[in-house]
C-alpha cells in the first residue's frame, strides 16, 4: 500500500505502471488503513497533476464521468480544505457532462455515480444568505451597521465560524460564532466607521474567511453591498453610533422583565441641535407604539452623547419588537431621516413560573382573638406562557395541625400577569402560629422554578379583653342516633370559652327548624355555672315521647338575648341535621299465606307459611304471630310464634305445622300479629288477615 512509483502514483499491481483509477481507489481508503499521511499526500499530488484544463479528470486528454466522479470522492475523503477549488471545478465539469436525455455518457453506472457525487456531498455548507445596511446613504463619520444572515446546512455543530467585513480589501470588523447548531440560521451585524470617508464604496462580507471549514459549496460565502457616503454639512444630522450599542437581554424568558440598553448619539453637523428626543419604544402586534422611556438633550456641533435606558417590559407575545429611536416625531429636519433608529427583536423563550413572595402579602396590623380581619395577597406568573388551571391556598398552622382558610382554582393565568385575592378570618385562639400561602400545591403545572410557589409567615394572635362563647355544628350531638319516634331524645351542646375571661351565666335555646315558618323553641336551658377561660361545658336538654319523624334540623343558640358582651357574636349558633325513625308497623295480608297442601285435609297435617312485614322505620321487636281457624264467628287458636326482630322495611316468614281440625265447618284461616296491641305502632288496623279456604272431607275419595 505504501509503494508509490516515482510519479507518486500506483498501478493495479505492485510496481506496475501508475494509473489514475487505481490511484483514486487507493486514496479513498489509504489513510483509514495506514494513517500514512506522506503516502496520502504523494497520491494527492499525483491526482492533482492529472486534472485536465476543463476541471475534469481522465486517463488521457479527455475527461470521463467515471474518473472525474472518482477524483471528487477521493479528494473529499482527505477532509482537506486545500482541495476545495479543485473539487468545485471538477463538480462544474461533471455537471456539464450530462447528456440531453439526462444521462451521463448513456450509462446507468456513470449516471448513478455522477448523481451520487453531485448530490450526496455530506460536507457542511455555510451560506451567507443576505446582507443589508442600516443606512445606505450615510454621512461621513456615521457608524453604519451591516446586517447579515448565515445558514448552516449540516447535521453537526459548526464551531468557531467567523463573519468578516472588508473595505478596500482590509478587514474592518468581524464576529466569531463559537458554534452554530445543525441547520440553524444566525443573524448579526458588523459596524463600519465612515469617519474621513466620502463617495460610493463597496463593502464585502465573508463567512468562514480563509475557508477553514471544508464545505460542499464555497461559492456562497461572500456578498457585496454598495454604500454612498456624503460629506458633513451645517444641515442637522443625528445618528446612532452602532459601535457603542449594547443591550440586555438578547432573549426574554420572564414577564415582566427589565430591558437595558446603552449607546451613543452623534451630531454629524457643524451646527448645534436642541431639544433632541431619544426614546425606547415597544412595538405592539397592531403596529401601535408604547414609549417605555425617553430623554431630551441639546447637542453642540459634532457632539456625541451617551444614553442609558432601563425600562420594565410587562407583556409581549412570541417576540418583542423594540425601537431605539432619535426624534421619533421627526420634528427636526435632517439630511437623512432613515438612520435615526435601531430595531431590536428579542425572541421569547417559553416558560411558566408561578410565584408568591412576602412583599405581595398584606397582613392586618394585628390579629386579635375572635376579631375578623382581612388579608390581601398577590401572586404572579413571571413566565412568558399562560399557566393552565392551578390551585391557590392559604393554610393556618398551629400545634395540632392545619386548617384551610382560603382555596380557589385559577383556570388560566397569562405570562406576566399578577392576580390579587382577599380572605377574611377570625382567629380561634391566641398565641404564635404561621400562615402558609401556596400556589399550584402539588406542582401540577410544570414550571422553570418550583421553589417560589409558597411562603410561610409567622403571625401572633393577641388575647382579647372580652369573653367569648363559641359552638360549632360539630359540637352538637344527639342520642340515640338516629332518633326514634315516641322515645326519649337527648340533645347535647358543647359550649366553649375561647377567651381569657370567664363567661358568666348564660342561656342556651334549643329549636326545631320549621321550613317556611319561624323556628319552634323546644327548651331554654340556663348554664348552672360560668365557663372558665379556655374551658367548656355540656348543656343538655331532653325531648320525651318524641312526636317527630323523618329528616329534622335542630338549632342551638348560645346567649340568645346577647346578655353577655362577647368579642364575637357570630359564633353562637350551631345546626344539626338529624334523622328520626318513625315507629314500627307490623302488617299481615291474605296474600302472605302459603298452604301445603293448598286445600287443607280434615284431620291431616297442614303447613302454613305467613309473611309478616314491618312497614315502619324502627325495629319491630318480639312480635307474637298467632294462627286461628274460623268457623262462623268463632276463632280458635291453633298455633303461635314469637318473632324476635324485623328491621324497618323488612319482612319475616314464619312456618307453622299442625293437624288441621276434623271440622268441616271451618271456612277460613286467620293470622294476627301483636295480639293485644302490646307494641306501639304507626297503625293497629293492619295486624290481622283472613284466608278463605275449602277443605277435603274425603267424601269424594
């Protein structure tokens, strides 16, 4: 592999006559096999010496598709920028060899090889898409910005890519991009100082100056633009000094955010200019303008003044368009009105960031036990995107646990938006506690920062100089539960004193709520003793022989006449929804009989099944069920059973077995439950049922 001939080429056999095709084949694989740079360079020199005047390659004096395509591939395999011109010339020659029918040399093989070389070049390509001037008719001494767009076509990152500005073959400005992402377009500008220059001139911008990156196309790396420079005069002319322009940020990922910029403005005239306004303006989507900040200054002849802007941007959509502009109303007649502004575009980086901080919380001057106070708080989405549905909560923490004081769902919140909420609270105890304010509890919304979603503040609740009696709905208990119609009902109210002052004696009223009417007073109970600070007492009343049923609401009111001066009169009432079960109600019916046999046989065994139903709500206990035979008006008991229990709304089946009397005058069977009405029921008229029967006297057998 390393045995080159004297002309640096190789043949198809060892020491054979050098051939272009064999040398091309070897060059394509040599370095990967041997890493012998010297031999590789010898082959390159041999191949370069065989390039024909038209740019192609061939074994003789005529370029062929095969040798030209192979030469391009072989030289590309060296990854050397030194061969770019040779490769480009060879590509131009190869493309010109296409026949009118689209083929190359009429051969499928040659056509496929040419297409592969011409269109499958995997090297990267940097393309200088466009250049433009901030002012194509400048005044001498003006700083002119040369805008450019560079595209990088490749799947790998391009590193250390330069963009260079030339004037009269001299470098005047350059910018280095440390990296350009795959298939990305980058933009920027270079500054050209026209001081001391007049007339029409050509500026040249070159990307990858020196061709440090091996590209598939080196012909699209350079563009030119014409600049006309006029001499200064006494006529007013104000310009922005591009060389001094700085601004931050370049992209925005939060709302609101601070935008800052510093630059200089020059008076390029021989006369003074007064009342010059310089503004920072935000352009809205509807083309309207919002002035964020402005300065007004006087300029002496040929004076340059610096300006520093610092403004808050509260809202923006997909991108932020800003103008740094001199004389925005065009009140000053200038030589050139086209060079008075710089347009800045800040792309948006999507983000959501919900936050709440202590500065956004307004607590009352003092929390007082038992006194209602209001708290106002704000929370912000400082991201750039709308936040979807999330919760907002305020939690009160004491030594026992926590209590939710406020909760709300926010359906959506725009980027940069701040919302305000208020809640009212009556502290239930004095001492040291904390209030926790939290947005998006559980971190349901993905955010750039989850650490600023909540804040906990210490609070002190001071004691009150008045007493206070308090009772919640949960402080009312009733026994039995559920209640039972016709029986004793006991209502217990737990009354608490959450103050530092004894309560004194007080009354408690017990009511039954009557829909559509005034509440019915059940009883008034006077406490037999004062309740000590932080103490409690049970106040009890009883209802005998209760004549209520169904769903009932009881109300308990402490100190109904407000005889005691309390620091909170709004916590003296409790409500209790309660169910009272109606009495039991036993019933039997003729449809509840079942006989076996269906027609009794005189003197033979008879099975009788009777269903007893409890159509009341309370349990039916120890009900006696009797079976009679009926002959005329005479009832004769033949069997009985005690039914231990039938729940409300349930039924019980009783089975009786006895010898049917040998009495052909029997015409019916009678079932009776609760003989003597020993059980207190809703109704006593449904306790007996009669079943008419026939009987077999064997006269037909």
